[in-house]
C-alpha cells in the first residue's frame, strides 16, 4: 500500500517559518524514480502547484509567490521530500499536499503512478 504522509503543518505568525515533511512508503519503484511536488489548496481556491523537484534532483520550480522564500529538497535514502517555508505570509494559508509522480526514467518506459498525501494544514496569522 502506497502512503505519502505529511507532517510539520501548524499555526505560525506572519514572518515565521515552518518545514513540511513527506515520507513515502510502498511505492512500486524506488523513490528516486519519482518527481516530487508540493501543492496547496486555500479555501475557495483551486489546488495549485507550489514547488517541483525532479527525480534526479536537477530541476526545481516554484510558483512566483513563493520564490525566494520556500525551498524544496529530497532525501532519497529516507524517501522524504521537505518544503522549508520562510517569511510566511497570510496568503500562504492553505492545506499543503505532497505528490509523487513518474520521473523521466519512468516516463520513458511508460510506467505510471500518481500518489498524493492526505494534506497538512498551514495557517499563517497576521
């Protein structure tokens, strides 16, 4: 059974920091075959991609609103992806979801697999 388990969410004042973690288990292929991402969903808004990290760790991407404040990283030994969030703002308030999807090597073979965590709430107060 595949599980992506997030942790690290909570309440923080504006300007503060949080680090989210996501531990993957039960994936059909080894963790470093997967691209990993963090998404978020704020009340009344669509889920948006916050940050992306490729399977080989060479490619990262961030939504403009978090550039320079958030850092995505992965530990392929611990099957973990983290999102370090600094200088948090009230508009960062959302449920944050971890996602693992097929990396380039999997895609070249036609392998599939999209997996989501259950989400962790981040609330930033003014």
